[in-house]
């Protein structure tokens, strides 16, 4: 499965962005999907995930600010990011896998999110 992420950009603190990730395969509807991020010098971390059944999960640092969703007809996941903070600055990657999101899977190419203070 090929994944294409988009929607990153430069935004001021308190602003919003919406990331999108489009999958190439109809297997998308069977996949768990997630958004990861990696800041310079830091390990890649899972920010949000959503099961094939639509159940979301979030890392504590983004709860109440970020919302992950999926559209199985469009084979797309979204990450709505509100009240952005400078510490959200990172390259954001989408990932898709069968089963648990921690399993090996397909990655998108990454999209840069920069939040200025």
C-alpha cells in the first residue's frame, strides 16, 4: 500500500492545520492507521491512531487538541490539529498496517509542520 501525506505548513501558536493521508489500495478499510511525528534529534513517536473500526487513540500531549478520523470511501485519514504549540513542530508521517498499529506496515513520505511562537 502506498500512502501520500499532505497538509503540513507553517502556523502560529494557537493555530490549526489539517493533515491528510491517502492510500492507494482498497485494503485501506481493513487497516489500522496512525500519525507519527519526529522532531529533530528525537525519536519518532505515535501521536494518534485509528482502528479499522474507527476507534481513535491519542498520546497524552495532544488529547483534546488533535482529532484523527478516516473516510474509507476516499481511502483517507485526517489529523485535525488545533491549538498548535511550538512543541508540535515535527515531520508528521502516516502509517498503515493490518492489526495493531505497532506492527510493521507502510509509511507515507512525511509532511513538515512548523509552529512559531
